[in-house]
C-alpha cells in the first residue's frame, strides 16, 4: 500500500478545497484607514499610494456611508494638519474644533453605528515630524504620554469609540486609561500599537500626511529611539504584555507581512484580540508591481491578507479593504 495517505484528495476540486479551507477573509476582518484634510470637495490621490485618497470633511460622510453598505464597519482616522498649525507639543491635537475632532463628529453624524478609532500620536501635529515632544535631540517620554492622554480624552469627548496610540512611548497606555477613567469614559477602548517596528515600510504614509521627521540640526532623522528594532522578537512580547497590563483592549503588530512570526507568537500568548496593520509600503509594493504587469494584483492582495489572518490576526487594518470587498462580493 503506497502512498498510505493521499493529501491531494483534499485539493482535487474547487468544492473540496473550499470545504477544508481554514482561513477565510470577510468584510468583518477589516479596519479601514482614512486620511482627512481641510478644504471643500477635496479628494486627492496620494502619489505613493495609487487609488488611495485624502478627503475633506464634506466628502467623508458619503465615504463612510458607502463603507457601511459594503459591510466595512470600522474606520481608523488620520488627519493631515496644515504646516502653520504644527508645533513641538502638538497643541493643535487638543483643539476641540480641530480637524480630527470635526472628522469624528462628521462620521458619527453620517453613520452613527460606524466604529470610529482614532490615531493618537503627535507626528501629524509635530513641526519636527516626531511622535513625541523633542528637546535637545531627545524625544521626551512622560511629557509626551501626558499629551497623548489629553488627546485621547478630547477624541472621546466628541464620540471616538476607540483611541489607537501609535507612538510607542513607555507607559502611555496607562496614562491614557487613567485619563479616560477620570473623565468617565469607561467604555472608550484602547487599541494599542504594541509591537510597532521602526520600519521603512511607512514611507508612503508619511507622504500622505506630510509627517516624516524633518531634516534639521538636533532632530533625530528616524524613530529608532521609540519604535522597535526589526531584529527583535522578545521585545515584542514584552511590549505587548505590558500594554495589556496597562489596559489595552486590543493589541497590534505593525507592519504585517514581514512580521508574521511575531503575530503568531503574540497570538499564542495573549487573550485579547490581535490586530495587524498592513502598512502603506506593503500596499505600495503590490500596486507598483501590478502596474508594471509583474504581479497579479488581486491574487497577491488576497494571498497576503490570508497569510496575515492565518498567522493570527483577528483584525486587519488595510488600505485594500474596499478592493477586497469588491472582489469577494
Ligand atoms: C505615526 C503612524 C505611522 C503609521 C501609522 N501611524 C507612521 C510612523 O510611525 O512614522 C504608518 C502607517 C502606514 O505606513 O500605513 N504615528
């Protein structure tokens, strides 16, 4: 009797393959990143992110209604702040009438059930493009965590369901949780970017928000003193466990495809949902190769997303969310 088992039986046709498939991508998996700008009727394509746009508030309502109809029920908000409103402390981030605050209200008005998560970090508001306050070439930790806590409360006040700190300061989850509790926002959740690596894959995003660290004397050129070294693994577990202890409801690994070993390891260790951010550079790579005719866009997109989910992601933040829903529905 040879072979004893014929594994190909389970691959022999479409029906049996779908019957034994272990991982399925659905609209429920996605968190849709949205980039918001000032202005009226603005829908600008991001140069390094083909078919992805920055949008003004008047178009945002229509966009989220469309997402909701497609079964995409959660958004992750980022704002592009005009240069004249940027400073070292991210003062504009706390403006009750700031762009983020107005964006949250706009979405909740247009589509009250849409789950609104907000990016909490200083970089879009920082004149230096850093996720924290800079002093003598150093990114200040505790002072930054305080601003992030105030920012979180300010988002909760206008209706954010979850805040998503993407800065990697130490102790910021605890500062944010305490500030939210003190302001009676017991039900406002925290999705922490827990294992966020100092990655070159964020390039197109920094174009989208014009938020790259500036080239000036005494300003660090990269984010390596707070984002993690791509070479490290134990550190990801430590960061994640600490964030959960401090009050994170959801943890995140970022970027996606190059860090799936970390995703699996964290998934095996923790008892909270694990999100993965398939970042701008991952999106740009697929778009660029497909434009050249070198890769099959839809097939590669699906393969990467399935790999992310198979590795343990419960939630995927992805610029492909709409493309996927169009493809599978
Ligand atoms: C900044 C932030 C970044 C991303 C999300 N929040 C960039 C960075 O850390 O420089 C990247 C997302 C992407 O590349 O798609 N706090």
